[in-house]
C-alpha cells in the first residue's frame, strides 16, 4: 500500500521530530523541508521544493519561535512566520493539496479570564504573536484547504523546552524560582503530532468545509508555570532525579523583552467535535515524557 506523503517544514523542531517519529505508525510517509535547502525566510526556495516534491499534504511546523529575540528582529520573524507559510499555502493550493499550519496561544492577550475559543478576538502582545497571526491570515487568504492548529507550552524529548530546562536547573541549583501568575495548557509534542495526523487524515478523506479553518489543539487541563515546574521537579525526583524547592514569583519579578499573556488557556472543544481529537491531560503526558527522558 502506498502511504500518503506528508511534507513537513523543519527538521529539528520538537513537532517536526515528533511527526517523523510517529509517521509510519500513523500511516504516512514523511519528508522534511528544512534549511539549508528550504528556508522560510526565502519564500522562493519554499515554492521550488514543494513543487518538486508534489506531496499529498503539507504541514507547516517550522517557525521563528524566539519570543524575546523577535522583539529586536521583527522583519526576520515576519519573513519566517508570515511570508514562508504564505508561500507554502499558495503552492499547496496550486498543487491542489491541503495544508496544516501550527500557530500559537500568543495571538491572544490573555485578558479574557476563561479559555479562548477560535472565534474570540485576537490581540497579540508582542512581535512573535503578531507575526504568527499574520501567518494565519496569509494562509487563509492563499488557500481554501487548510487547518490552522493553535497550540501552547510545547515540550518534548527534543530540543530546548521548559521541561528540559527545569530538569537541568534542578540538577545544578538548590532552589528554583518560577512565575506563578501566568496560566496555560502544557502540550506534549508527540500528542500534538498524533493530533496533526488525525486532522491530516480527515482533510485527505473529506472535502467537508467544517473540517477546515482554525482549531485549538493543546494538552488537557491547565496550570501555571510554577505548578508545572513543581510537577516536573517532583516527577524527576520520583525517578531518581534531584528534588529541590520551587518558589513562586510574579511576572513583575521576572521582566522579559516580550510581554506574555497572563491566561492563554485554549478551548479545544471544536477540534474534538469536528476531528475527533482530544489530547491527554498534561499530567499524564508529563509522566510519559519524564519516563523517556530519565530512562537511562
């Protein structure tokens, strides 16, 4: 049986690596489009590579994600987060194939006081969120066959992320301080990948318009960065790691170049209703991640 071919932007990102790890079991053949051959900051390279590959579906997983650095590199962030995905969507439309694009909770300002719906007003606080929102709009203008998946607080075995940072700091410091007044939903990259595979399958099997558009895809449940950090350290200690106290601080105690949304919880009801996707509770997935990270 010939498996549908999925082209994924990025090669070393958390979601791209998780997609590569799970593709065969999910029933897809995966090919990555990444630098130096394909550079989202150079849209012409995107078009040429995608046309040559002619896949069945494209997943736009690569992005400029350095939230604080984006404040001083807005032009580069815009090229990568808007112009590259726009060319992906245009080329996918030319090929007659769907595109799945990863976006972020940072398109919201975090002032709603309840989980955000896809229909809620967007209002990014910084350059990163603004460029990701511009990418969403560019894709919607370039293609009718798309699913934009907003996610949040991504972590995994791969690359740099909050879980790995907390483990590293707990191994070398006597106590940690973590912001306690920002709330959101941690999302394990392999879970996100499983959700992407389910959405991609649905897009390939049906042309129903309700399967297209914007969806929220995060881990179940919510927490604060402080409580998340405390759970990481406690879970590591249960597996033989070093347990240290984790003290709460406020956002004001830890100033950063970019403002973060204080409450960026995303409501994931729509993707569950339409695509049948519901990711596990973040505590369950954190245990799975720690089991793998600390297995050796």
